[in-house]
C-alpha cells in the first residue's frame, strides 16, 4: 500500500494541524494516525506537502510509521555535500509472497518517489536556498539501474505528476507519459492532476490502453482526488531463471466516494475512525470559531458567468491589506488592484464543490470555503498592456461561442481550471466570448490576433498601455505564472501573511459585512435571446438564480444544467 502525496494541505484538518493541532495530537498528524493504522508500506511527497514550510514537514514526517522516498529533491545551500538528497532516493522493500502451490518466495520491490519540480516556484519562499529539484525523467533513468543492481525484482514509481500529451522537455510538470517509456519500470502510481486513470477522460491519448490500464505497456493508475478512489494494480508474476517477471496485470481505479451524491461507498473502519477521533474533534472546534458576520448569503454557483460576492470579498480584503502595507512606499500613489479567482466551482471535484455560506456568523470554516489554499499575498507591478494580457489569459476559461450556432452551446471549458480565472478588481472590463481565446491555460499564445477583453477602464477612463498598476495576488500566481510576472522581476511585495489570514483579519476588522459584487466585469458579444449552457450545483436553484438564468434539467455526474439567456443590453 503506497501513498502518492498531497496529504498535509487541502482541507480544514490540514490547516488545524498546522496551526497548533499537531501538538494537541501528541505530535502525530491525524492523517498519519490513520495511515499507520492502515499499514502503509511507503509514501512520497506531493507539492502541497511544502505549503507550510520545511520545518513543519520535517516534524510531521517523524510521525509516519512507514518510509518515505524522493529521488529528484536535493539539499541546497552552503556547506551541503553535493548530491545530498532530502529523502532516500529509493527504497528496497523485502517481502515474502506465496505461489499457486503454496510455496513462499522472497521478493524485492524497488520504490522510487518523484515530485513535480515546479514546487521550486510554487513554494519559493519555503524552499529557495534549501532544496533543489531536478528533472523527474532524467532522475528516474539514473536510479532504475541502481535498483536493478541492488536486486530489485520489481520497480514501482510513485510519481506525483499528471499525464499530459506534450513533447518531452526538461523539468516537465506532468511527465507520466515520458516516465512510462523508461525501461525497467514495472508499475506507475501517479497523481497531481486530480483525474482518474483508467477512465474515459484518457480515451485516444498517446500510449494509453484503457482496456489494459496501461501507458506504453506499463500498468498505471491515478486515483482521483481527496481519497475518492483507491488505485489497484494487480500483477501476475512468473518466476523464471532471470527472476520475477510480470506476465499479466489488472488495473482498477476503485470508487470510494460518489461525488454526485456526496456519499461514501465503503463502510467506516472503527479502528481508523478511532485513530483520527482526536484530530477530527479538534478540527470541528477550530472551524466553528466565529470571526464575523454576513448579512447576505455568499455562494459561487454562478461565479463563472457574473461577478460574485464570493470573489469580491477576497479581493476587497487583498486591496485593504495592500494599501496598508504599501503606505509610505514608492508605490503608494499608484492604482492598487486585486486578483482573485472563484476556487470552488464544481468541475472535476463534483457538484458539491461550491461555496455556499448562509447569512449569519462567519466562522473559520467559511474562510476556508472562500479561500481554500494556504497561499501568501504577493503584489506585482504591471503596465496597463500587461494587465490586459493577464485578463486575456484568464478569459480562456470560456469556450468560443458561435453567434450563429444556436442555443445550448456550453460556455465553460472543462479543461481550464477555475482557479486560473482571475477576476481583477479595481478596473472594469468586458469579455467577448465569441472571440477565440488568446492564450491556453498554460499561458501559451494560441491566437495572437484575438481580443476578448474590451473596454478596460480605471476610475471610468480607458486604461493606457504604459501606465503602472500594483496588483495584489498570491505567491502561486506571482512566482509561477509568467503572464502575471512577465520577466520574473515584477514582485514588489512578498508578504509572509497568508491570503486566508488577511481575509480573516479583514472580516474581523469589518465586524458585520454586507458582501455584494460590484459587477466590474461582464460577458458580451452574444445575440439577444441566445441561450448558452452552464453546469452548476443543483443547490443553486434554492439559492436563487440570477436574471436570465433558468434550470434546464439534470446532467451527468449529479450536476444541474442551467440555461443563460442574453438580453439586448447584455449583448452590447
């Protein structure tokens, strides 16, 4: 039994443990209480393991009763011997298996851990000068022969990266396709993109055999997101003169949780539940702590088609913080904007993954609902022209709508993550979805002549190409998205404060909030009366639908289908 990373961050329990709950739990993280009870054999690190810093990670890993491996992370800094790994680059697990006749045999399973090297950008503040990441493919080519020399009968890759059908290049983020071509690898357990393999989502992809559950002939599995699947690889082994060989295999991504119905598909294990009871109860106490009050409900059901209070409140908090921090600085008199995205909008996470906060007390759990990543606030200095390109990239969320194509065209590109749909407050603008996207989700320029962003204004006047803006964002965007930091030198504020904590402080300072979106952006270009389609949560019907939106029936996966009809005014 192996784990492929991203254990420590991503839900309120992770935040509770990092903010004092670890000590309250006797120094052993609740997730390791569970995993130790389940008897894991080994694990590797995901990119989110580094979000709370190396000191915290080091402390937490001491609670794991199973070994960790990573081959492409090296210690960095003065007086560090060259080639020193942060963790053991590989493991050699010695086990005993029984054959069909009941005879026992020793077997050695080699395990290599890998993490996407982009962690050096995403967690630069935590890792720079302390760790160094190398390319995953070249690393694997180095250590597979070493494991063979040490007698490994089988080699398993724990690869914290996804599948992307791209040409091989150094430091590729989602390199599973290229890892599968390396001789000597017997199984790949991968994950990072929150997808399920094998599944129809990979139909027709290079090297993929969905019936076999393999990539370039190597059995592989990706087990979804947040424990919603268990990846199972069943190998049939034959012992010959040259040792064990894989003669056949069966791969399965076994569902554990039905996202469409929000129900578990497995029974509760009493021992595991008891192991995490203390952490669970501590988390509930933590998330119920009140920080303020809202007079209006806040939801993200339609945050992809119109300005939403769920993003507005985050951007208001970021601008509030930015203006305080830059007082007396050379940037104090420049226009200050804020970029935020609607994080919880269903998509690959299912129909229950939406912000839905009732009017009344705002607690810690609601802060995590509005901003569910432990990012820190950064600010970048951009020109008006660069600001427009940022918005052009964000507008890639929308599919291109054909004005003559009739009703029912889907509006949202399911492969464009909503956390990249940055809404920049402090300016007003329009998005013409009848024009093709100028950029891909990875910032690649795909339609140079296209313009979706129009009527970009600051304080009522058109934005000039050369004027300067300071834009609050997060460390992830500032250090890993080139369109927000074109030459890598635009960060003018690298704050140690988390965006979530800034939001909390803003709500506490305000006391009682009446959050309303200011409507600084809108979709244009569609003919009056035309209807396009949006998938959202069925709960959106009870929350109240905006003007022009009607329920169109249920869709696959438990989503509801909504029709958005454009009026003559909106079409201008």
